C-alpha cells in the first residue's frame, strides 16, 4: 500500500476570500503546534488522489442561495460520480468547517452536503463539522476558535505523529509563540528601470443600455501599451476599482513607504521560478502605490485578526506587542471586536 504523506492537507473553496483566510489561519495554528500543514485551493487539487491522503481539512463557503463556490464545482462533480465505490475514502480522516450566513434559508448548505458525501464514501470524521456564521458578533471566528481547539485534541488522539513536539503544544496555547506565524517576512522590493506606468489603454467606451433603464452596461476595448504582457483567446481581464488618491498618499506617508518603489509579489511559500524562453524572470513588477490602490482597502475595511498577529511581530514596545498578541488570540476575540468593529479605541 502506498504510504500516505504525514502532512495535514487543508483545502479551501472560497468565493470572496473568507474561506482562504480561515484556511490559512488553521494552517498557521497547525504549524505553531508543530504540525506540518499545506494549504491549497480545492481547484488546484487532484480529486482522484484524495484516497492517498491521511488527513484532510475542508474549509468551504456557501454563496448565494446555497450555491457552491466556483472553485469547488469540478471537485464536487467528481465526488458525485456514480462509479466511485462506497469505501473509496476508507482510511482517510477528515474535518469540515463551513462559512455561511444564518440569515439565509440554506445556511452553510455546501459544508453540510460535503460532510455527508465525504462520510458516505468511507472517510472518518475527526470532529463534528464546524459552522461559521456571519451573523455572530465575531463572524465565522466565533465558531472557528472552539472548533480548532477540538480539532487538535482529537487529531492528537487519532495520530500523535502529527505533533512531534508533544502534547503540550496540542493542549496548552500559552507555549505557542505568535511570532512564529508564517509568511510575515517583508516583501521583496526591486528597483527596476524602464517599467511603464500602465499596461493598458482604453480605446473605446460605448454604452449598450438605454438611458434611464436602470442599468449601465458598456462595451470597452483596451489595448496593451507594453509588450511585457501577452494574452491569448479565453484569457480573463479583472478590473479592480481604485481608491481615493489622497487616502493612498496619506497611508504611504504614514507608513514611511516610497510610493515609486517596485515590488514583485510571489505566492506564499513559493519563490519565483517562472521564467520565459530566454531565462528571464517573467514576474511583472508593480509600483507600491499601485499595489496599495488596487489590492488594499485602507479607508473602510476593519483589519482581521491576522493583521494584529503580523503587527505583533514588528511591534517594538513590549506593552503594544503583548496587546497585539492578545487581540490575535481566541481569548482576546471579544475585546478585539469592541476595539475593531465598534470603534472603542481605548483597549491599549
């Protein structure tokens, strides 16, 4: 029999990014406990290899009226094949955490049906499925914290090999150091010359809907002004809204960042090995200011717990570091809600 990898696999299916955040949080918590973990989008995983995994954690969102996230549709279709044996996943341990909104009739429907299907195929549940609720004052984290605590305890009882550092790191959170969180190193900044300020130019903007019909549907045509980017038939262009330029400038100035710096963004845990036919790095650098404008909500978004976790690593004042670590812990979740969501900024 093929030996199964001694690594916790965490698969997520997200529509807006919340399931990704939750999956990465589970991965960080696992690693702090000495448990090797890999986090991956479910559409990047070969469903046929599922029986060869030892333990799999599924983190899935429910969208709309009980709909499956787009990234999970092929995976789900594969699981529904009639020719799959009922004991196909025998020997596989699994857990499911869902993200949903109890305000909808089909609350966490995707997580519930995935849990049933995985169980019907012979897999063994580690813990009862967890159901995160957007209606909870702390959002899905209100259910995620206790669910993770039960997950580690039960996983250790099933197979202690996942925790080489011993049971103290499973049962006692005090021994875990927030500063060990992964993916906290500063981004790489490259000072590269002769990079154009923009890559696309709009050459046509025509309204397709009638005036006063309640919709504004338009036909856009764009052309590349740089040979750096190439495209083929079927490629998708994602258009991101910008932000108030004055707010962006104020943010960069407050953080003492050079807006003209050029950065290259790499996937988590992966160095840049993508090269073109001539051996040059194919990653396209982007101005730091542009990155902030298009990828960060600096005006209205409430920082997640991971933000406070990251900030605790860089804090120099001991009392601020301790408070940030407290906010990032399950014990500080309610106080973080008061500070972060309700604007009570006196917790320091």
